[in-house]
C-alpha cells in the first residue's frame, strides 16, 4: 500500500505568479482534500475533490482551484499569488467524500511567495 | 462559526512525567473529533477519531477522551520521541462537514 505523495516539496514564486501543486492519493482512496497551513497555525480546509468533482469548499477565494483525475490524483492551482499565500500546502486522502471520517496526509509542499 | 481551541500552546515535560492536552470545541452537532501528531516540516499523522461523549481510544502511551465540550489527549510516561505538535480537529454533522482544526499544542519531552 502506497502512502500519500506530494510534489514538489519546496517552491519559491513571486507575487502575481501562478503555481500548481500535485498530490497522489493513497492506494484505494477516492477523495483528496487540500489544506493550507500557515506557520504556527492549524491546517485550514481549502476544498475537497470526490469522484473528480469539487465536493466542499472552505473560505478561500476563486483563485484557488483544483482538479481530480480518474486515478484520483489531484492538483491545486493558485493564481495571482499573494505574499500571504506562503504556507505549507497539505493534501489528504480518504474514502467517501465529506464528512471525512479518517484521512491520511501527505508530507506537504512548502510554498514561499516573494 | 465552528471553533476549536487547544491548550496549552506549548508544553515541556520530563521523560516519564504524564500530562494531558486539551481541545475545546464549539461546533453545532459534533459528528467527529480527530487527533493528529505533526512532526516539524511533515504532514499530520492520524492518531484517533472520536464520535460520541464518553468514548475513549488508546494507542501506546496516548489515550484520547471526549466529552460534550472538549477532548483530552492523555500522555502517560512520555518519551522524547513523543515530542511533536498535537492537533485536534472537529467537524459538525449539521452543515458542511468541513473539519475545523485547532492551532495545536507543541510538546517537548526532555530525556
């Protein structure tokens, strides 16, 4: 059984640029949730993808968007990057959409916006 | 608005010194409460899910309990390898089912 993987591990961008982060879900899981974790804070739910559809969204603007592919891997896209977007971006995989009963996190992508 | 508050923010213990971490929640119709462990620079590692008041779960030196207003993570005879940030998250059954995380408790266990 393979765990959740994310790429890249680190990324540096400048304000106004766009970024794409990638996540491969754990084997057998059909749901991917994305979180933003600022330094010293708990993770904040961005959105979830279940069966290739967005299935719940937190309080994030539309410039945060995503995709889920038929193999259940997922992408998070952030347009028009702002300095406050600097954070650890986590994806978590689970079964069955919301509510998330048990989810397993990847190692995260550390994004720095200059 | 759902809220989860964890205390203390930081805790230093000597090896073998038992203690408890607190997670207070305000959610409408709690559906579940999670505990995670997070090591620096890594993603959270799932520990427990609790569903109803009175429920308890154990794993090695950790025991999680749940009441109608809060959850405790009891650490018995901790070891230095238990040093990490412990996160709790709650989600309600009356709305979007989106989990709300606390800010975590940073635990350091000295040998």
